[in-house]
C-alpha cells in the first residue's frame, strides 16, 4: 500500500509538471497509465486539478475535451471543462468579441448546467447583444440556483431598471456589492426604514459614482416629508454643491466628524426604501443650483460646455469616452464659444488637436462641483459623454446632450432620445455599428439646426 501511494504521488507530480510545461499529450498519457496500472481515477483527477490551476484556458479546454471522452460521466471533469470554457468566454468578452463569448458560455453550460457564473455571464452577453428577454431568463436562472448570488441579482436589477420596471428593479438593486463600503463612522448605525419616528436624523452616504449621488439627491424632499432630519455625508468635491439641494439640514465631509444621527442610508437605496421608485414622480424641477455667479460668460455667441472623457478609473470609462480628435467636426462650427468642462488627464488632448485655440479651459479654477455648477449656469448647452457633469447639468435643469455607447448605463434606458431622469436632456446613442461617428454626425446636424442666437 505504501509503495502504491508513493507511485501515485510521483505520477501526480509528473502530470502537474507536464501540464505546466505545455505537454498536454504527455499529461494525458501519464493519467491514462495510472488508470490502466492502478485501476482508479487518481491520475485524471490530478490532471483536472493541474489544468484548473494552469492559467491557460485554451490548453485546459483541449485537455478537458479529451478527458470527457474518457470519463463522460465524471462530474469533476465536467465542472473543470465548464470552468475552462467560462474563462475563454470571459477573455472574448473583455476583448469585445461578445457573440464569441456567448458561444463559450453556452458551451460551458452544456458541460456544467449548474454554473451560476456561466448563467450570469451569458446573461450579460445576451443583454449586450440586444436580447433582454434572454438575458433576464439567464439572470433568473442563476438566482434560482443560488438565491444569494449577488452579481446575478445586481445584473438583473440593472436590466429591470433599464426597462423602467422601477419597483422590482430597485428592490434587486439592493444586492449591489458597494453597500459593504459603508464609511466606518456610520457602520454602527441602523439602516433607516419607513417606521423611523418623526424627527429622527438620517446620515445619507453615497456608494455609487459622483453622478449617481447627484441623481439620487432628488429624493431628499420625499425623505424630508416623512419628518426626517437629513445629514449628508459626502466627499469634499460634492459638499458645497449638495448644500444647495432642497431638504438638507447638515453636511459633513467624509473623514470628518458627523453630527449626532439615528440612522444611516445609502442615497441609491432611497427609491426602494421610500417605496417611491418612479423617478418621474420625484422630479419637481431643478434641484441643484450654482451658489455663485457664472464666470467668463460670452454673450454674443452660443456658449457650449464640452466633456469628452469619463474617468479612467470609473466603470467602463474607456467605453464611455470619445477621443477629442473624434469630435473635431464640431470644432469648425461657427458662432460657438466652446468651454471645456473636462477634468483629469484627458484635458491634455486639447493641445495639438483641432480644438487648440477653439476650446477655452477654465478647469484650473474648478476645485469642486460647485465651481463647475457656476460655469454651467452661464452656458446655453452642455454636451457630455456619460459623466458626472451630464448629471450636474440635468439636475440644474440646463439643456444637456448626452453621448452614449451601446449598450449604455441602465439610467439612460435602451432606446429613445429622452431621459426619464432629466427632462432637459437629449440622448444621442451609438447605432448598431457601435462607433462614435454616427453620434458625432447627429450632434453636428442638431447644432446646425439650432436657431440663431
């Protein structure tokens, strides 16, 4: 018995070494030798483990395909094969080959029909390819397999919200993983609920992007009408702007002490916990305002603010951004005073582009969103990709044209040029080609069609 175990260990080590060196056939031969010589599956199971840890999904798929012919009923082999196909699907998805990714995810599910990750990722691919019913079925299948699978719930939430199924969508949105990022200073306070007594103080914090914070501030008057005292707990870049929102009693910056409060509540949970999910019902007019007079207003020409890039560290920031060079046709339009509202490294694109000398850049004087609001208040129009500045203009009630990739974030829906969130917004969407040329052409035509100042 002892000698046999030593032989097994040596054979398993040889299999792992063969996989690591890329000798697939050698690994298979050694595994098969163990089966024939010892009459058990240890060799193949060692191969499965080695393949799963190899970091080479193409190699793993080849090996697992061969293994399935030898061990068609082995559940561990089936799971390993499915996991390897899932990895290939993820690689294809990240590379923008969505249809190919969908094919790999389907193969993964044929190998292992209980893979929650494969069901969830297939749903994402179906949604990207414009098949929302199929995507919803995938997400619901994943949730049925593992009821507390957060990513499946969250992806289902964004799909439902995209379709304006507000009540169910915001209920599912409570599965978002960012809820675990509650500021430490608030972690000991209970979550606000509708049974909280009048006069209670609620600390509202943001677990989403900066633009999302602006979006959900519209719900503050609804919470205030329940008799709550509202304390905002936000990053410094937002506090001065948020102070202009109706219903705010106090503001504290993240990292600073907060006033005494009774409850805490993430801003994005307001629609669900208030039971007032429809954003159209929460819009009573502009709710963010410039606290100071506009700077540098040019009165004799149309004044337009421009943002072309999302933050590089934001989700899908690259997908949501347009190279400034790609907006060059707009730079030649007459009688427009262009103002850059772009922040971050993308500002460097101005120099050396067709926009040099055409695009004024006040960003050195913009320390926070209150400063940006002062500039926006003096503009006739803001043209922006999906960024916080688009939300700022919409919340201020300023005309804003938002340039969107396909698919886009759930807040902008799937089709149409109007926004349920911001009545003054017009949406310009990529067409089926998923490039920006059609968007820029549409914006160019719309600008040419505006009445003279």
